[in-house]
C-alpha cells in the first residue's frame, strides 16, 4: 500500500514502523501526530504500519447514527469481530443455545477481521446485521459503529471472551426498571480517589466494565458513545461510565449473569510493555476528562492537606 501513498506520508510511515519495531514509543507517537497533521491515520498491525485517510467527521450514510430514532426493539447486543475467530464462534454458539425470548437484535461489527467472517457466521440468523469496515478501526470507533446503529431501548456491548450459558439478557434489562439507571453490567468498579479502581460489589458503582456494558438508549444518545480517541480498549469504559453519570444517570453492577468469562484477548494478545503504554495513555485521557470530578465518586476519601 505504501507505493500508493504521497511520498511524505510513505516516508513517515516507514519511520513509524521502524520506531515501533525498536519499541521507541515516543518517536512512534510523534510520527503518528505528524501523519495526522497531513490528514492520514496509521493502522498498526503485526506486519508493520499502514495508513488511511482520516475518517470524515460525518459518517457515511450506511453508518449514520440511528440513536435519534425511537427504539423499535427491547434490546440490541453488539460484538466486535476483528481477530480470534474461535472466540466469536464460541460466543455465537452460546447465543444460539440460549436465545433471548424478547424482541432483540445482534449486531456484529466486522472490524476488517483477519479471518473469513462469513465462515464463522454459518447461520445467517445469528446476526441481525453485520456492519463492515474495510479498514481496521480503533476500538472506540468500532464499538460506536455498533452502538449508533442499534435499535434497542437498551444497547449492550459484549466482548467475545464471554460465553453465554443461559438467559443473561432478561436479568440485565431488569436493572433498567429503575429509571435512574443509565448504565449497567455484571462487572463494576469503584474508587476513593479517581486514580485507583477496585472491583465493587453488586449495587451502585462508579463505572461498569466493558466485558458486558449495557446502556439506556437515552443515556447513549446524550453522550454519543465512546470518545473516538480510545483506540485501545482499556479505561474507555471508565470514561464512558463517568460521562453517563455526569449526564445525570446512575451506574449499577447487576447480579451475576449467565456469562462465562474466558481469556480476554484484547489484553493477553498485546505485548506487556505496549499494553502498559497504551493503558497509561488512555488513563491520562480519562484523568484529563474526569480527574477533578470528585463529586462523581460514590465514596471519595477525605482530602489530606
């Protein structure tokens, strides 16, 4: 692809690939910013870096948001297909064995998957719709594509590390019987200082984790989805949870649901040093947004002077 790029962009991209290979992350970040100034976005992968023109601010018609339209279903479930087809196959098999009995849809975001997605989607009824991207999107952009094309009154983002083992959706939707709840899921965290987050018991929490993250349609409409700058998944759920709570809704950890967690590939498949770097960058972004909002902490520790 590099021979089709403007020479300056191709040169910067080669420098970025070399910097990443040398684990010179500061140089790689600076080169990413220079590419951005030229209107290009690097797409990193195991074989090096490619580039695409930056996505337009307004989505294409087929990707335009439906959130301003009334819900026509009780629920939407969204999963992202990018790598690890066996995880998606396991998730779909669990869904097929334990189909929800209410009106719902499953949206599969085909985020330029590294495998033949159609071979995994052997039953066309498994997915209500498949939303396809020709280039690999960042995690937030991929998640938002599914969230914004949903038709459910409650929209749930699920990781393919989960395996449904029973009716998980009806108990999850029950949390939204309380009109003050804007976001809910079976895993949640709290913090005393907004810096260190710990697993929370069932009940109201500071943030819901994105393994299974359900959002009331009105709350999703209010915040628009994840900040697109979260290209890596970690801490994006903190940011979205705080945005929804700042808009006036509560976050709740539900009772345990019929979802078995397996190895989380988004964590395990990334080298330790790069994972730590990307996580820190995302957490700094979270702190920039919410670091001074102690009023959003349920149980803030006293300040020491």
